[in-house]
């Protein structure tokens, strides 16, 4: 649509030329035999994002080249599937997929699948043609066939309940070879298997091809039960089952185990305390203790055989105490960067012994750019950053100059937000894609964390997942996607076109509060991080009664829209409850802010007794529903810690009552 819009803004002569070319293209497409190869010259005639009278169709991601043709194809109960160029296992899989998408007994499209590397030059690329005779999907590989079917599914979804699918010609392939989502399962939510399966269904339809479950202590290591016994961990059997399910959906399940920093759930136990950098434990393993590498070797040998992925993310980010404890002597002699690198190289040896390729977070090595060139050339640096102005360009240039392959890793901006940070998320995701492409990143990983007790509900992340899936597939086609409409069509299935915009608007209320904190929102600052102390001179300095009232009013208005949305997706009731409860918790935070302002900017524990009790009562009223909604998608492990943060605030408010 941007392509046509550009031409319409030109002079009349250019408008006529554009429409003439469009008409010639339509005539060519209609006269092309279904199985005839399309030459590169003819592909280039299909301008980016063109649409005819069927421009109301929303595809996620939007294809690179699309031309809607005249007419529709009518599905039939007698339609069949034909497959060419696919081996026996692949044939069985695509028969299963087709029957799932178009169940027997209903109206189905006559579908012809064909692998043809000679005509489709891009990995994961496909050509989809729908005409009066049926559907033809031609691809370079099995993944491309799958993506063509997912595009067909989205077209058919919008034609429903009619059996008519619009005639269309699509040429499509991805910008980034690897397009992933990372889900934090360590702070504190470990999803139920059904939740993970549903997420794989959703992400694979959007052409995401990698999933990482960020793990600190939530894998059931055979030799370390004390670490995970209360965490409802992923078991080896469950990992193997999820891995198989991912393979059927052309997603690579990449193991992810933090291996240096963020090890506090291990180091708090007496058995592992001697391996800590700091005498009291803390977050970091001691880099100069041979026992640290021995522990990691045991962990890797236990967990990695359950994954089919050749990749392994070892983490190693935010090692803030390195050189401040047991490794101080070594870092004083060699430098912090050198000690970090030597430990990373030992981890690399372990990973190589397991036959895997190492991914690692690039934040620490980026602080020592002179050492980047010493990294093994087979590692993959994961460049993460979560604000819309993160220097992906500068950091990407450094990795590119050193010859180290890297991913860009933006975030969904859901964590520490309760209800999202929409504009920051879209800016961050767009920035990562643009600069990742410019500097040759080989992958794009959307991260979704659970900091602060994982208070946000999973659907808060859907907007970020969807937009990131789009810009990582084809940046030019998706950077200005109609995201609200795409969410309504492909997530919420809301014919009233209400829910998508409501979710995006809810995620922008944080801007009205007057407090814009990095990687955070006023809601979290009030409920968790700034419970004590006055307001002046803190991150809450921009908070005013006017701003809090404006934010509260907008949340109340959005709640009404959410209640009126006509969602028809399978989880409609649950999703509605989740967004409404998230809104209520945000309103609670704003009430707390108003109370502190009204009392002269005092700390929470200094508020008048009557107000403290009222706020504590509200928390106690919300907690039962919070626990219920947690358990609707997640295991019980971690709930105690997460709910305990609310309980601690309630206790603080009631102190001295």
C-alpha cells in the first residue's frame, strides 16, 4: 500500500503509467501457467506491497511482493493435496499440516506443493499463486513450503466463512536467516506445556523460526535437584517433546542456560556457595575457580542431549561483580576484560565438546572492544538493547569489523511494565532490524523477560512478537504495518477491530505519567523499586497529580474498550481477564502515587494510616485473581516469589496499623 500511495502523490502522468503497469502485470499473472517458473525480470515487475481491490487483506508478516488478481478461487470438499520434490518424511508432515489447516469434511483448497530450488533462489523463500484452478506453493526448501501455507492460512482466515480465497501472486523470502523469540522461564513463570505449544503455533504462523527458553535454574538437572525442586522445572522429557513439536513447525528450539552471571538461584545454596565470586554468594560464578567450569560441564552434558539444535546460548551477561571478589587479584594483573574472555573461552571449549555452536550475550565484551577480535570466529555474539535509541548501529559495526557473526536482540518491552511500553517496543524492534540488516547481522531475537516477579501477562508481549516477526522477515514491507488490525485479525480475531488498538493504547499510557524510565514504568517504580523514600531527587520527580489523573482516565477508557471487544479467539475470556487485571494493578500504582503526592511526597510507609489500609485492602482483593490467572498458563513454581512481592507491599502498608 505504501508503493501505491507514493505513486498517487505524483503527477497525473505517473499515475497513469503506474496503473498501466499494474494492468499489464495482472494480465501476465492470469495468463501464466500455474507451474511455470517466474523469471527474475518478471518478479521485479511485482512492486513491493502492491494490492488491488483486495487490499483489505492483512498478512503477518506482510509479504515482500504481493499482487492481488481479479477473482477468487472457490474451495471444495473434494479438493486434494499434491506434493512434489519432498521426501517421504516431509510428505507425511505436509499432509498432516494441510489436514490440520483444512480439516477433512470441510471446504478445502486444491493445493499443489513443490520444491524447486532452481526457481526459488532464497532460503526459506516461496512463491504462492492462487487462481481459479487452485493453490500453487513453490519453495526452495520445506520451510519455504510451510511459510507459503501459513500465508495461505491467513488469507483463508479472512475469507471465512466464505469458501472463496482471493486470487493472488506472492513472491516472498526473509531478510534475516534466523528470526527468534526468547521467553524468560526463570523469573518466575515456567509455562505449562500447552502454553508453549500454543505459542509455537502462533510464532510459526508469523514465520518465526527460533525459540529460546531463558534458563537459570528451571531445568531439572539430574545431579542438582536442590536448585530446581521448588521451581516446577522443564524436565528432559518435556524438552524433547517441545523440541519435536517445534521441528514440526519449522522452529529451532535453542538451549539457553546462563553460565556466568545471574546464577544467584544456584549460589544461594550451601553446596554451590564456594563457587561464587563474592563470599556471600551473589550472582556471578568465580571465573578463576576450576570448579565453575566443572559445574558447567556437568550441566551441559545433562541438558544438551535433549535438544536437536546445533546452537547453544550460554548467556554470560551482566557479570557485575567480576573482579570485586575472589578474582580481584587476577583482574588487577590481567584486566577485567581479559579474565572475562579467558572464562568465556573455557566455556567455548565445553560447548564445542558437545558439538554445538556457542551464542553469548555481547554486553560485557562490548565494554572491552579491543578483545572482540580474539573471540573464536564460530561464536555468535548476541547484541541486546531494550530502548528505542539503543546503539545497534555502533555495536553492530564493531562486531562486523571484527568478523564475529552476531544477532540483534531487541525486546518486547513487556517486563517491568505491567501493561506494555508500545512506542518504545516498536522503536526498539525497528531500530534493531534496520541496523542489523545494515551491518550484516545473521539473526534477530525478540527477548521477553520476567524481571520483578514476571507480573505482566503473556498477551502483553504479543504486539512486540508480531511487529518483530514482521520487521525481521521483511523490514521494508512491515516497518509501518497496521499492527492493531493485524492483532485483531491474527491474534484476537476481533471483528469489531477494537482489541488490537486497545492493547496498543494501553501500552502507551506510561507516557502520560510524566515518568519515563529506562527499562521500566512508573507502575513498577511505585510498587517495587521506590517503596521507601521521598519523591524529590528520585526517578519519580516528574510525577504530578495532573499526569496521574490523565493516565488513570485513559486506562479506565481503555478498559471499557477491552470489555466491548468482540474477540472470537480460543482464549478470548482469559485474554480479557489478563488485560483487565493488569490495568487494575496499574491503577493501584497510580493511586499509590497520588497518595504520596497528597501527603507531601513522603515514602509509602509514612502515608496516613487510613490510606495505607485502603491500598493494602486493594492488593489483597487483587491477589486471588492474580494467582488464578497465573495458573491458567503457568506452573505453580515461582508463584510464591511473584505473589510475595505484592504481599510484601501489603505488609509494609499495614505496618504500624
